[in-house]
């Protein structure tokens, strides 16, 4: 977003325009507006996209690892959604291969 208001540039940097950043790199940053998108791959790399918790409970180590990874992904999502000071847009898939994280956001509406 481009803005000529010098007050915003003093707080958010002088580079203006659109900044694309990953979930892991936004902690500590604030923006006037944020668009959170690309949620479909969240949880794929650590197999927490749609975990089968009943099956995971059979193996305590696998369950603990999946729970740890799920909590971390929820924290990433929370941090990403709280970076916007005024405007937040969340782009969700219209249909198809959804994930537990997308379902959480849909249920929060």
C-alpha cells in the first residue's frame, strides 16, 4: 500500500508499497493493512494439516510432536493475523482440500 502520510512512514518504514513476508518473519512487525493468504500448505510439511489424533495417540512420541507442531502453526497464524493495525483480509480457499487451520478461521467468522 502506498501512503503519503509521513506519520505512517515514521512508524512502518519509508519503503512504502507491498511487502511479502512469511509467517515466521512477521513477529514484531506492524502494518496498516495485512492480507493473510497461502494457508493451504500450512501443516503439510509437519503433517498437521488434518491430523488423525486418535491414530496419533497410539504413539506417544508422534502425538507429542504433532501437538507441538500444531501449536506452533496456530501461533504463526495468530501472529500473522495480529500484524494489521487497521485492515485485515484473510484469503481462504473457496473449496477443496481444506486444513484444520482454515477450518479454525472459518469457524471464527
